[in-house]
C-alpha cells in the first residue's frame, strides 16, 4: 500500500524585506496508512511550519509533497482548498468551533459548507460521530455550553466527517487539563486503531509522543531523529 504522505526535500524560506529566514531545510517525511506519528521539536524548530505545509496552508519554497497518491505542492489555491476539505482532517489546540452552532452543526460543517447546507445524510453522519466520541447527550448543545474536553471531542468528530486520509493535529491536548487530555489521547488512539486513520500530531507533550507509534524530532529546521515504536 502506498504512503499516505510522502514529503521530500521540503525547504521553507520566509522573506521579511531584505532579510531571508530559512525555517525548514531539506526535510523528508513519509507516513504509511494507519500510522500515529508525533512531530516534536523546540519552539522555532520548524514543526508548526511543516504541519502547515502538509496541511496545504503554506506552499514550500522547495521540495515535493504527495498525499494519498496525489502531488499537491503545485495545486492552485482553489484546488488546495478543495483537496484540504475533502482529503485532510484538522484538530487544533483551541478547537475553532463555531460558537453559535450546535455540536452536530460543527461536526457536519466540513461537508455542509461546500454544499451550502446540511443534508439529512450529513446530519446523520455527524450525530453518529458524536455518539462515537461519547457526546450523545450533547449533540444539540451550542459550542458555548461545552467543556474544553467536550469541545476537543467535537473537533475530533469534525475531523472525521469527510473520511480523510490524513488527520493533522496541532497541540491537541495543549489547552486541556490532564484528565481531559488523557481522554482525548485515548480517543485519537481508538480512532487510529479502529479506522486505520493516519495521524500526524504536532506536540510539545512527551506524554502525547509516548502514545504514538513513531516520533519525528526537528531541530533547526532539519529532521534530527526518528524513533519507531
């Protein structure tokens, strides 16, 4: 089976006036289907930039990226938006839920937004996903009435809505207390094992990294270490 992610020779240089800052330098990263990988590194190591490039939020200065068998680095902005919506899932540190939407509406949003509304099938899938993440009794609650841990479970359900090949998580437990963080970690691991979903998790938390099957450490914009198992 081909890799879900195959990034080769990724370089990223930012320009600020006449000043050039090289953030990533010849980074290679490949993920097989069903991997649960942690992306580690100190602040300034380039991990957030790499996650943004893999998530098609930034275009690399150099290198090639293939996701689910498709080369993506040269896609137009419109093509990137469609690919990102259909093939990638995102889990953010601060949830980014729509506050006036219910849990069901937030989960359905990735499918509903391009279609111009929530169909019965979308609503049904969203509610099934919320039941799966343990929120059967919160489906019709607005996001403002959910706890931090509940919001992150909604975010995980939302990331699964379009059945993405790759799920990118940016410090998914960073805003949670330890109990809620452990629950979120358990849930991501469950989804990873049961659905064979592929995760790339950007984190500072060594407890999160220890739960992953591979740990990739960046230092000064380069891959310093890869630990399997």
